């Protein structure tokens, strides 16, 4: 079975500081990994994905994520946080081959960026 | 592309009434997902269709819930009869598997 852990319910960071939102996963074989963002009263919005290749993936709004196979992690990062980055962030995983096409989502991490 | 379209955006109904939520996926996507989101339970997958065929409905809470996808451009989620505990935001998402999903804006359902 596949699973995702987002160990922090909430992350607080000052505007202009770097931010990290953590995600670890468990899946059989190679993973497909995704990050989504949800702003208040909106649907989830795709940010970035890791399928194969370079471990550092760049996505929308200046976000990036680093795939670490040995640590089974896919942490979301941004060099300089904006107040407008405040939102709920979800990590998701599915196996790259065979099995279910259904991704498993984490419970989400609330990011609060203080002015 | 207009993205995933859901209707209605808000629905308020009384307990016992039938509720139908609608979804138009992104053209060309071959998979469609229905999710429910609440503060207590987070994001829950209800049902997954691939090429209009229901593949996994293990997340459907009970027989009061049913979903259909009569063609590639339309899906419905029906609750009959509705109960207060069904109050939640219901999302539809489509995907060109195996990659990322695109979510609709959601339907906020309130059952009184």
C-alpha cells in the first residue's frame, strides 16, 4: 500500500525567508510525486511533479521540490516566501508502474507567511 | 481550456432531500475523480472513473451515494436521501493518467 506523511500540520515563516514543507512517502517501486496548493474556498491546484530525471523539480510560483530516494522524501521549498503563499499544501504519491492509478494524498500542511 | 467545471457551487438542502452534483472534466482527460473534503476527515476519495467506467468506488460512504459518468464530458454524484453529516465540499478532478489531477472549484453542500 502507498502512503504519504506530512509531519507538520502548520508551518510558520516570515515573509522573505526560505520555506520548506515536508513530505515523506511509501510506495512499491519508483514513485510519481506531486504537490498541490489550495487557497481558501478554492479547489486544489497542481504545483509540480516528479516523474523521472533530475531530482530537483521546479514548478509554479517559484516553488521547487527535491526528490530524495534514500530518504523517501519530496520536500517543497521556496527561497523567499510571500504573504500570498499562505495556503494549504498537499503532497501526493502513486506508484510508477502497475497497480492503482489512484494517487494517495497527505493530510495537508497549512503554510502561514507573516508580513 | 475552461478547466474542470462543477455545478452548483453552493447547495443548501434539507435532510432527506435528493442532491445531485455535476462535473464537466477537461476535454481529453481519460480519468475522473470525486472527492469530499471536511475539516475533520480531510480529503477523501469517493470514486474513480477511467474511460467513463467506475474503477474504484470503495470510498463511497454508503448506498445513499451514487455516481455516474454517461460520457467523457459529464459526471454526476447523487446523494439520496441526504443527511446533515454529508455536509462538506465536494470536488471533481480530471486527469490524463498517470499524471497530475486538475480540480474543479468544488460544490459546498450544506444539509440542514
